[in-house]
C-alpha cells in the first residue's frame, strides 16, 4: 500500500497541488480517491430485502391518525422545520429524446416518444409560452407550424436559448402544471407543499440546493412568485439556497487509474453526485428536515394524499425520537434497572430495526455503551412505495461494519451482481425508494449532529464516463440517502404509489397525474 501511495504522490505536480488546494481539497483526499479507483468499493452484505412486517411499517387508519396528530402537536410547539429540495443541474436529460429528434436524419416524428410528444403539445403547461416563441422566431404559432410539418423548428424553440431554453434550464424552473391563474414550476409546487405540511409559527422554511449557473435564475423566479403563495396560505416563506461545494468534487481517472488530464494538462474534477449534499444538509439548522426531489410533485387536486403521508412520516419520526431521547436521559442518569435496559434493547431492535446477534453476551456496562451509540445518532423515516419496476434503489436489511444488521436504502451498484441470492432479493424486492425522507438531525441535548461522521465512506461507486471522446472513470460519493446516511437510525414506512410522480422525461408531463 505504501509503495502505491508514493507512486500516486509523484503523479501530482506543483500545478496540480495548486489546483487541488483552490478547490478546498487536500492532497491526501486526492490520493485516497485515486487509490479507490484501483481497489474499488466492497459490495454490501445483505440479509434480506425489507418488506411489510420485516422492516417496512404499514400503519392502520387508526395509527395514521395518531401519528398525524402527533406531528401537528409537534408543529404547534414551534420547532424549526425545513423542507430541503435537491434541485441541482440542468433538465437536459429530460429532453434527451427531443435532442435526438432534432439531430435525426428525418424531419417528421418516427418513434413512439416523438409522436406522443407532438400529439400532446396542447397539454403541456409550457404550451402558451412555446407558442409565443414560435410566433416571434418562426413566423407562425404552434398550430400553424404543426400543420406545415415544421416539427424540428418547434423542438428547437423549446430547447435552445432563442426559445424557451428548456434544454439548459434547471428542472425546477420549467413549467409543469396548468392552473386557472397560470402555470406552475416544480419550485412553486414545493413552496405550496411546505405551506401545507412543514409550516410552524406561521412560517415555512424551504432550502434549495442549486448549481452555480442557475443560482441567480432561481433567486429571481422565487422573488417573482413567493409573495403570491405567502398571501394565499397566510404564512411567511424563508427561502434559502446553497451550491454543491467544490471541496466535494472528485478527481477523474483514466481507465488505468492514473489521473485524467485535460488538453491543457490540468486535472479533471467532477461533481461527486448527490452524496455531496450531506455537507449542505449539515449546514441546515433545523429540528426536522423533509427531503424530496425537485421533480416529484403533483397539482393541487392530488396533493391531499402527499400531505397526509408526509405528516404521517413526520409523526412517526418525532414519536420515535422522543422515546430515544427519553432512554438516553435514563442512561445518562446511571439510575436504571436491568429490566429497563431490556426495554431499550427491544426499542432498538423492534422500533429502530437494528439488531446485534451477540447482544446477550455483553455485560451491562458494555450494553449501555452500545445502546447509547445506537440511540444517539441522526434519525430518518423513509417512505417506500410498492415496486412497479422503476429503476433505482430499494430498502434492505444490511450488515454493517460493526456486525449489526439495520435498514439501508441500496442502489444496484452496491450489490454483487454475481451473487444470485442477492440479485434475487433485489429483483424481487417488494418496495422501491422514491426519495421521501423526514430527518431529525439534532441530539437529545439540542446540539446538531456532525453528519459527515455518519457516512460510510466505503459505499461510493465508480462509473464509466467520457469527455471529448476520451474514456474516463468517475468516482461517486456515497449517495445522500444511501451511504451518506448509512449510520443513521432508519425506519421504512409504506406510502401510496400516488405520492411518487417523478418527471424523468418531458412526456411524463402528459401523464394523468400531471394534467
């Protein structure tokens, strides 16, 4: 190991070291990342896919009411609540098929996607704005251009800077849903959601993580819209923003593991994936944080079920947290009985779904240390939906480095595809992760946890990319809701599929849920 380390050190020249320091990254971090390209990341050891009664809760109607009441009581006590919305990056992937059509050797829609897109043009919330751009730049409205077969002209007006520029704008600022008082962006839908389930003391706190290139656009659009929703819901919005930190970028490598150099000889650094946002989340001052992706929103007519289940998840969270705090104070007092320790064991095992096979072998003093560690850490309650074949991660019971088994959200890249048993668990899993989290990030004394301390650094992964026609390897940090929260207390709750309506392609906006 030492020999490899020295070889890697030699690869970095003075210009490299200056470039590294400018990003707020240490030389040691870069060498460690280069070493990870060589060694890879270990696959996780699985016990089972989580399911109803085996790691996934399915509350009854009566229980749902109790938990929602619990959340409303908590809100009434004036706690600090924040809605945290990852909204970085352009929406270009959403329009991949439209870009392909513009570059295609034919001029009329051929694929099923292309036909659906142009046939459904009137249903898009951006229809009116696109029509105006077409009239201004192409000399005719949408109806005219469609009749004349000028499909590519329409597509270009949607994608390019002279038109709507949707090929480069952030997804959060695209027009998603139609209303009588005008179309709404996902950013606006998240403001409405915050007002409906995350407001306390007449205020709603919303935090967007955005890319540097889109920050001013976001701020401008929020400034235009926020008063409208503040008046509508009778609350004050506190909106904040952050960017993914350059210090969380990771070095790119050639296929042989050496540093990838650009044409000017400089090193190439790439964003480390959504796992980098654990640093942004760590900066949030809050008792409870809701996390939900920017594109998973629905019109008002369908929001009731979303609001109900967000309150349910939050109620379960604060109820579990209150019990954990109570047990921690008891352990701190030193005045507890063996029966009380057994009660805490049952809470950790049954309610927090964290088990230790040899727990009966521990002496009381060792047991207290173990229980205290498992209770005094960040907590999250995650909504999971029934698996309908969507790509992405799911809930599992997983072995941790300390030998315990607990609940984790895993992606396919973390699972050994050569292990038939594990692949069967993954493909036949009953539930899917829609990124629907409610988090508690303060300890029982009111101090904020330092969230990077709870990241499992061995859960990153390597992906194959290219730049200017050259192959490269990219290093992804442990995902925000995967390895970045690996050492959190985790609870899974089944939520209806109605609460999961992501927009991955522009044609998803034609689905009934977005009309």
